[in-house]
C-alpha cells in the first residue's frame, strides 16, 4: 500500500526532474542569445519554398550563419513601391568568429567590397528533401543584375541570384511559350522537312558517293583520333611544363620590348611609308622610260653589242684556258729541272761575285788590268 510520503517523494522527483530538464534546455539554448552576430539581409523575387528560419548560410560549403527572419519587404520597409511588394525579405545572422572578430563597420565595408566583386546569395536545394539553404557564390558583376530597390538597407546587404530551379523553370517556360506560339501547320511543315532531309541523307548514304563520303569521314575521324593521341603524349611530356613558363616569359619580354620601342616602330613605319612612296614614284618613272620608243631603239642597238661581248667572253675563256695550260707546263718543267736550275743559279752567283771583284780592282788600279799586278800596299809599321 502506497503511503503519503511516497506520493510526496514522487512529486518532488517529478518537479526536480522537470526543473533540471528546463535548466538544461535553457543552458544549451541561452548561448544563442548572448553570442555576437552580424546581421545580413537580402531579397528574393521568387519562391523560397523550403527555406525556413534556422536554415544554414554557407560560403563555399562552410557554414557562416543561419536564417533568422523570413518576411515580405513591405513589412520591413514601408516606403517600398508596389512593384517591389512581392519581394521576399530574408534576414540572416553571420558568425563573426569566422572573420577574425572584425568590427561591425569593417564587416559592412568587407561585404560591400565583396558585393562589388560579384558576391551573391543563391537559394540551393539540400537534395531530394526540398529543403533550401542560402549559398554565397561569386558571379560576374556585369552579368548578374541586382533587384531594383528604392530604400536604404538597414543591415549589410548582399544581392540575390536566381536559384538553379528557377532558371530551369524559366528555360522550360520560354521553350513552352516558343512551342505554343507555333501553329500546328508550321509544326507539320517542320516535321515534314526534317523527314525529307533524313530520307535524302539515307538515300545518299546508300549510293557509291555516300559510301565514299562515309569512308572519308571514318578516315578523318581516325586521323583526328591519332592527332588527339599525339597531343595527349605531347601534353603529358614533363618538358612542356618548362616550355610554357619560358614561352610566357618570352612573350612578356616581347611585350616589354614592343612597349619600349613603340616610338621607334612608329618612326620606322613612317619611314617605310615614305620609302614605299619613293619606290612607287621610281616605278612610275621606270615604266615611262620602258614605254618610250627610244628605249626600244636603244635595246635594238644594244643587242649586237651584247652578242659581241658574249663572243669576246668565249674567246677570253679559251685564252685563259691556254694560259692555264702553259702555267701548268712551266710548273712541271720547274719541278723536273729544279736541281739544274739551282746549279745554274749558284754558278751565276759566283760569276757575278768574280765580276764584282774585277770591276773593283779596275776602279782602284786601272793600269794593273793592262800592264801587270798592282803595286804592293805600303806597310805603315816599316816606317
């Protein structure tokens, strides 16, 4: 039998357990209210079905915050126009710990700078569940147009980009409108033309020319495959990794040279233009001279002279050949009679020496040549 104390203890246990559960929930969830976060807002001109408060905000796959508020723009900015009343307002809290604890002013400047570089917010599906999260992406700033607004955002503003699903829906809608604008007669005509083209191609492929064209096409495809294989081998060569930087460096050097020599190139181009003009004038003068009848007469008189020069050149060639043969004969004679020639030269040298001595004696003692030996030389030591 349960006593009253047991009821009391059970009540105390339930109260304490409930209090502890509430305390744990408060402790675990209270950190959200004390943490520092920077607010970011964006607007969408499309359905955000699947996006809810608490959905993550990611930058290149890294969670940087969460969605805190989803509403309509007129509920936040009363000065918005009627055309802008369909915009969906989404507010997010961004965790500053991932940005090195920068100040809020620095955060605003950083967001503005990244928006100029093409930072956009795009709703992205998590998979087949249909849930969405906000994905921060970079797109071409010129190609990604921003939604027109006539108010100043209260927080850091990042423009939105159309979701992939909305782009697909837009493409399908455009195709449907295009097909819907076509008349049934036009569709029948188009289908008939396509069938006619297909039949013509089929008939052509069955002829000899078609088979030849098919063989040529197969040959071209085989050559293309061989070329691609060679290109793959070349691209896989480690030397290509060195060639590309070298080519880039050479191109940069060439650009530098061209930039430094721009004035010289302009001057050279001007001089080349002047030279071409002079050449054109000289060509005109030469053309006039060649078209002059006196030039034809002079050319007729020059022809016999050229013939005489040709004959003289032939005679000169024969004479040179004879002189060359004579020189060869003299060289052979000198080579065979080299010893005799050397002896004759030695004898001639001795004769000349004797003759020199004789003429010297004749100069000193002219009478000695005719009457006898010269007188003896006086001896100074005898005195």
